[in-house]
C-alpha cells in the first residue's frame, strides 16, 4: 500500500518538474495542468457459500493518479490495483484467513503470477506499464469504449487473479502460491462468465499487443480522476 501513496506523490513531483526552468508567467498564461486522483472499489467476483465451494468476499480497488492539460490530454498517469479475497464456510466462519498487509499488484511484481497464464507472457505490472505509456498524449474525449469484451483467451489471462495468493487473499510464500493455482484458474473462468459486462475497456487494436487484462475498471477510475481533477 505504501507504493500507492508514493505513486500519488510522484505525480505531484511531475508537476513541479514541469514548472522547473519555465517562466512562471508563461506557465500561468499558456498551461493549465491538473492533477486528478481516484480510487474505484468494487466487489465483483464475490459469491455466496455453496455445498461444493466456500463463499468468498472479494474487494478490489483500482487506483489512478493522472496529470491532464487544459484540453484533457493525459500528460502522465500511474495505475495500481489492490485485491483481497476472504473465504467463509457454511457457518460464516473465515477459512484460511491470515490477516496482515495486502500488497498491491505492482508491489507483488512477478509474485502476482499472471505471466504463466498470460497469452502474451506478460506480468500484470508489465501490462499496466504498457497501458500507462499508451495513455500518455491521448485525450479523454478521444478514448472510445470497447463495444464487446475481449476474446476468451485474452480475457482469461487477465481474470485469473488468484495464483499468487492463498485462500484468504493474502500473499504468502511460494508454496501457498503454487497450491492456489488450480483454485485461481477456476475462479478466473467463473469471473469471465459472470462479469462479462465489466470486460469493457479501451477500444484499440494496437493495445492488445501489450495488454490483455480487463481495463474496464481502469477506464472508470481514469474518467473519475479526470472529472475530479483540480
């Protein structure tokens, strides 16, 4: 979580660096940069208890911090996500809950475990870096929404979010990660079918070369950041 605050601070520094060496009057007259931040939280992927499977409360938050110029062009953007899953049995008792800090996907890095299941062989943080670079220089008004969900192989690679976590959604050691792979694959398949309406992201063929993760929530968070920019 610490990196999220560092992320926001870093973008504030960007504004300071842009102003460095520039005449103050020129900056005030010709530029109007705004910093927007948002945290979009959803519980999609949660489920009730069933005889053959524990219930699960899933909480996911997408963080976006972005710098916009006066015409809505994205000058810089940083994105991260935090996901926590808590399982429970028929009595409501927590299953496999370990407590403690829940790391963001960027903080997890390679330990998140998406690369082995990605159609393009890229980890989550690598894909998000590609997306951040792709977004720079684009205007909010020009970012069109995809009119259909990605193909199943691409969507699946972005849906399997459990391989690097144990049943409680808390990252532990490599053994716990390996033991949770099968559960993650099944959960990913369920999420794909149950949340098809949320697979709406940015409509751009070139983006598919470096990004197969679901960008629907990212798009929503980015729009919120722009609307709240000051």
